[in-house]
C-alpha cells in the first residue's frame, strides 16, 4: 500500500540567542538546533552514552567499595559511648583548655585565621578517666574524622611510620591508618592512644608536625611524601597513662613535650576540687538504674537532688520534672551512698598517683596500685540500691577491691592493707601486719634490693651507716649540751655532768672514728677486694678505740633524750652493720675479727642502755615518793 506524500512547511531548525554558559554547542551566546542532527545525537546518546555512563557508575561504586574495605573506613565512624555525660568538670574545665589547644592547631575563622598553626594536645591520667571518650566526643561535635592509632598494637619495636617496616600485620594496618590521616589532610583529628606502649623514637617523628612547620614525612602507596599541613583543619592529640608498668620506663621526648599542652585528667586541679569530686557522681548516673533517667532530664534536677542529699532544703516545686515522694527519697538515698563511695575513690586516686609518681629509691612503703577512676565508680554505682545499710555498702567496696587486687598477685596483701588504712578500717591485727610489711620493705630498700649484687648492697650499707652515725653524733652532742643548760641553782649538780660527759665523749669519739673510716673507704670501693680492704680498715679503726666501760654511776636523773639515742645505736649496729659484716665475711671468707669487735661494741652499748634506763626509773620513783 502506498502512502501519499504531502509536502509540509514545518520548521526543522531553531536558534536561541542570549544564552550564557560554556557548553561547546554555544557559539556567541547562540544555540542552533537542527531536527535531523538532534535525532542522530539522541540515538547516539541512548545507545552509547547512557550505557557507558551506567557502566562507569558501576565501576566507580565497585572501586569505592573495594577502597572502603581496604581502608576500613567504617572504623572511623564516630560512636561516642552512650554513657558519656556532659558534666561541670568537662564544661567548665576540660572543654576550655582543650578548645584553646584545638583553636591553636586548627586556627579560628575569619580574618584572624592563623597560617602558622602549631601545638599538640597531650592528655594523661590513670586508666578509666575517659581520655579517648572525651576526644571522640569533641571530634564528633567538630565534624572531624577521628583517626585513632592504637599504640599498644605498634609496640616498642616500631620506630618508623613506614608500613613496610612494621613487624606484623596489625602494626602495619595502624601505620597505614596514620598515613591515611596525613593523606586526607583536612578535617582530621589524628589521635595516638596509650603512647606509653610506644617507642619514644617513634614519637619524635611528630615533633615537626607540632611546631610552626606543620610538616611531616609520610609514606603513601609505597612512595615517600612530605605533608604540609599549614592552614589545614588538622589537629594531633595523644593520650597515655604514665603510671603503668611500661610507663615506668617510658619517657616522652623533651622536644615533643615542649610543644604540647599537657593536662592530667585524673589529677585534682587547684581550686577545682569540688567540681572534680562532683564529676564522679555525674559520670555514675547512667550506671545506676534509679539515677539513669536523670541523665536525660534537666541537669539542674541532678544538682538539686545533690543539695538535698547533702542536707540542704530544696522545694520540690523547683524541679523541672515531676517526682513522686517515694522516687525522690530513693534517689536521695542512693546519692548519699554514692558520696561515701566517692570519698573512698578520691583517696585511692590520690594515693595511686602519688605512689606512681614516686621513684623506687625514695619509697618508704610498697607501691600502691589500686585505682580510683570513673570506671571503678561506675562498677560500684550499678550495684548500689537504696535498701543497703552501712555495713553492706562497706562490704561492697571491700569486695570490689578484693577482686581487683587479685590481679596484683604478690602485691595484693600490701595494697589491701594500705586501702584499709586509707579508709580508716585497719584492725589491730592488720595494723601490726602492715607495720611489719613496711619495716621489712624499708630494710630491703636499705640493702639495695634482691636484684643487686653483694657489692652494691655493701656500698649502700656503708653509705647508710655513715649518714646514720653522723646524725647520732649530732644528736648526742646536742642532747648533752641541752641537758647541761637545764641544770640550775648553785649546786648545778656538776658531779653528775662530770661523771657522764667523759663517758659519752669517749663514745662520741668512737663513732666519729668509725664514721670517718666509712666515709673515706666507701667512696672508693668498687670491687670485692676493695670491700674487703674497706672492712679491714674499719676493723683496725675499731681495734684502736678504747673500750667503753659498761658501768655508769647515775647520781641524778639523766636527760630523757639519752636513752633513746643509745637504743638507736644498739638497733643500728644489731640490725644493720652486724648482718652486713657477717654476710660479707662469709662471702669473702674473712675471719670473724671484725664481726666479733662490732659484737663487743653492741653488747657494751646494750649494758649502758640497760643501766641508764634502770637507774633513771629508780631515781624517778624516789623523786615521786612522799618521803623525799
């Protein structure tokens, strides 16, 4: 069948003028459209361009998914703990301090934005004070990618940021994340957690990043790159616990610490004691089922309940939420119990930090390793109920630390005894045991420790003896001088002074000679032979000294300070010098001349002390008798 053609005068082209744009079909702000040419292009677009674009989208999505899996981007999604509570300590203390540092690192908006950004944020504290949680919360609020580097995974062997130099796959992954943060550059918080488990040489790599240069050498996809982060929205933060076992040997590089703003979240800030103590209660809210609803209500309601628990009068009409009388009484009861737990944890926290900050050489009691952190508070808070009595609450605290102390193995007993002392709950038997442990600890400290060799122990004892003898000599001289000045009247009892002073001057002369010998010889003794020579010299010094007569005629009452001094001399020789000499002579196979000589001096002093004490008591009884 044939169709009849009909000629039509329809327009097959059109021109549009006055257009703006950079499309290649625009010529002099004019676009010309030809119907036949348009249909050809449309067919090409449907058959070639659209399928190619869809293939491109699929390829791009596959590539993105592969890279996302390789880079593990899902791990960077910020998820602050649901138990995180904004409290007064965070709002009034931590946020202003940390905010100042982040502003210094990332700069401020507007014309005053700095280009020479610098600085480093370093947070330290015992475990359980929320260093990571706080920084993760801040990164979320600031819209930053939180790139957390787990330093315990790196360990002390990693000193380079090159993933290829990592000793294992997990350390390699952490270094890859670190370099990814540098490659991203903008809107990143690089966070190194638990830096006490890393090598100080590794941390030195970040020195230039923390100063005005804001540059660091990195490795990306096997190629070395220099990252210039000046003017970038990039900040670096570190956190650590310097009180752990590995922290005892850990040292933050001086040049890095000099560039850091350092804050201890576990220590009480001056003038902020009340806010710091209150933070224990605020952080424990979400752990207790009765108090948990307060975390999602008006914060002022909590502070009103705290004032009620402390004995203040607060009208119920001032609360933002409606509480029944029974509910209010239960909340107040639990808060009062939390205050008692809070006081214990504050004491434990302060003792933990003070003990950890003390060098081993200066300790007078075993180290204290129990902790009083927010984490401990939360563990206890979740078990507290309103019906508990005082004894049950104290038992709860004791049971908590009894379990925690089991991880200390051999240090459990001494730490629990120290805890009982802090709580004021030491029984007489526990007090005696604690004093015994401290005395034995001090004795071992004076010997130099079990790990030291016999030579070091001898040197320590000789030095200690020299110091003690010097103190005893000064005390003896001062006591005799003071006693002589206290004699009054015409009689002045000069006979007694004349009878006593020569004897004690002789003793003073003996002690001075021993002291001088020890000081001269102990300073140069460096070997077993020299130790033997040193003790032989002491033996010769003792042999040349005249014997002390054990008989002293006491006519009047002796000064009270003389008897303790003589007792101190006896104790010092019996518990320190005699065991030392006996041990060294046994090790060096010397004869017992020196030991016997010291034993004679000890026995003489014991007789003097006994006679002085007995006759002093007799005189005091006679003076108190009505017949006198």
